[in-house]
C-alpha cells in the first residue's frame, strides 16, 4: 500500500499515542528483564509480567502492520509509510519524539538518505 502524504499525516496522532505506549512498554520490559536476570526479582513483577509486557508490546506493533506501516526499529521507534514522491518510490519517515511527519528517504537508501519533505 502506498500512502499519500495526507493519509500518512492523518495517522500521526494515533501513531504518537501508540508510540508513547510502545516506549513505555519497551522500557518497563527492559527494566523488568534486567532485574530478573541480575537480582531474580523486580518490583515490576516476574516472568508472567514479562510475558504480559511482551504480549502488549506485540499488540501495539501489530496495529502498525495492519495499517501498512513498516516498523524499522523499536529502539528508537522508527517507522516508514511507503509512498511515491515525484514518481519515485520513497518512505515517509517518522521517528519517536517527532510531532509531525516531516521527513522522507528513497526506498533504496533507508534512514541514511533521510531528507526533509519539500
């Protein structure tokens, strides 16, 4: 699926909400896993809670896939919206912490070719 810029931008409020939850879950899971490994226990819970965090994280990530949004990285959370710009295959690129969709890169280049949208 190719997104128009307007279609992708319309999803940004939901993207930001879900990304904030992913960041929280990611941090909690990392902290819980570290404490379980190093101390054998954690205030965040035990193995069951770790599995619950993993399930919740997977649920959030599934939403992106269902929308046709490509997840490029979880830490930092980085996504691409497949698109076309001036007849070229591009990815509209959003990185956690950004408030709007303002970047793109050629599909063949990836993040290293990231440029501001015209």
